[in-house]
């Protein structure tokens, strides 16, 4: 396996683990995939969050209001990953579903990653809810 292939495989596994951690409610494990200075731009968030500390503040407010999502499915599909030395970019469709009988939602995601001390961490996360599910499929 080449360096690029190994990097792409490690990034893909990390993304899968991050979303598995979310489903398990394991914020600590989820956060191991995020750099402390990660920028987070998502359709449903209140503006760009510029650090993991700002993300934590958002989470505390959301959870205090009783709005933490409980999903049946949260999975990255159709991953496209490129690696250049210690940097990588992952593009994928994130599929989320509240319950087995609910319609899935699709989000286009781009993650920019950096390899630090042998680990790939997300330094920028950009996610946009797909309004037309036909495009996502």
C-alpha cells in the first residue's frame, strides 16, 4: 500500500469512527478526530464555529435545551479522499436518519485534515444540507 493509499484509508476509518462515536454518544472519542482549532461550518449551526471550544459551547446550549439528536443512522457514503504529504481532503455524503421508518437526510461534507504526530485530525469541516435528495442519491 502506498503512502497516499494508507493515508486515505486512515482518513476514511477516522471519519467512520467519528460518526460511530456520535451515535454512541461518546463526545470524547468524537473530539479526538477534531483539531483544537477546527473551524466548523454547517447548515444547521448558528454561524461558523472557529474552535472546538466554540463547538463545545454550542453543544452545551443545545443539550441544555434538550435538542441533542438521537439518530438511528449517521454514516459517510461515497467518500472521495485525496492526500498530499501531511494534508488530506475528504468529500462525502453524510446520511442521517432519525428512525428506521423516517426519510433519510443527506448532507454534502468536505473535511480538510492534517496529519499531526501520525494521526489525521480535521482542521476544517464544512457541511451543507442537500435540499434536493435526488442530487444526493
